C-alpha cells in the first residue's frame, strides 16, 4: 500500500494492522510523539471541513510533524495551476499529501504526479479515512469485527461506498437501507461484493428496515449533503421514515449508534439518541485522528 485513495489498496491484514496501530496510538501517545519529527504533511482542501481538517492538523502535530493547510485562497487546483503541477511541486517539499476534493479524478491525477503518498480525506466517491475510523470504533466494542452486522441508513454516498469496501476487506456485514432512488453506486457495490466473496463479508442494499432487525450497529449521515439544493421539505418526505431514533433502536434491537457528522439533530438523528448511552458518535469523531495518524505513519515510513 503506497497511497490510500479508495480503501481497496488494503489487504485484510493491512486493514487489521492499521486498526491495531490506531488503538496503540490512542492508548500510548507518548510512544509516538516524535515518529514524524522532521516530516511535513500538506493538507489540501477544496471543500469545507471541521473534523477532517482538525484531526489531520492536530494529529500530525501529535506525531512530532508539521502540517501545512492549503485551501483555495491561493487559487483552485486545475485553475491557477494544473493538478499535476500542484502534486509535482508539493511532493518536492512535503512527505505526504492529504487531499479533500470534489472529484476522485483529481486524486488519481495527483497520485500519478506525486513522489510522496497521497491520502484521500474525502472525494465524491470515497471516504476511506472515515470508514477506517468507523471500524476502529466498532473494534473497541466488538473483539471480532468480522462478526459485526452494521446497518447504514440514509443516502447511498461516498461514506456508504467506503463502509462497503472496509467491511468487505474485514469480512464484516454491511446493509445499506436507502430510500428508493438513493441507492449506492452499483459499480462500487459490485467491486465490494467481489472482495467480500473472498473474505466472508456481506454487502446488501434494501429500503426495508425489517431487514436490519438483530443488527449490532446503526450508522447515520446527513440527509442533505454539502451543496445539495433539494428543498428540505422534499428531503424530509423521503427520509423521515429512516430517522435514527429510539423507536428504531427498539424495533431493531440495535445496541450502538454511529454518525459521521455533521448531524442535523431532529432530522437524520434525534438528540436523545445522539447524546444517549447507545451513541459512539464522539468516540468515532476522536478516532478519525488516531486512524489517520496510523495511516500517515504507515505510508510515510513504509
């Protein structure tokens, strides 16, 4: 594994090793306080961010490295300068490039022209760092993640795709419960199914909440993605039956709740669940930093 763009670069053992390293980084921060001393990481952001920006910035610092944040104030990639020139220049100075972009093709071009590892911190198709943080969080509750049944509820999107891929690699079960017309990308799902066939994982899509009875974990995301101009009334009409609330937990018997945030309380999830005993949501947010540190440490020091 030289880069992390889709998650499919990982073998099962590499994914398990990253989770184990993330746990050790979390438990023993002093042990790793200088492992990236003298190293620099450039974080490129085309899109707004809270968790991704802060966790990478502080995470690099906790490893003794130096983080450089670049947004679009110096000119958009591909506009002021070609993407390949961004990558070629930055990789002469930095030891790793982290990029949050609109289009996955930007990452592919960046990887092609970079001398250093490239990490996808979100694009239109994938969110691999998020999915690995999710399974790190799950592994803190379940000794064997391959036996976990995870239900994703909401719009089939980049988060869904990466959950499929991570679950397939790890041999776990993920069922996406999506309103009609909001299913995940069929091609990415097929790729995940191909991986799952080799590991014993299971990938499913349904619009019926009955299908996730007896599952272990339920996972939510915002109904209205950044830049989506669909009227809220239309969104609510489609998605309110899929709200994560106490009634859903009672109905399914699910014990743990995840949400990648930002959460719209009272819409995709209720406050009593988000702040309640079933919630692992803020552990999940913290674990973004620990798994990302594990990813950077693995790629930079490979």
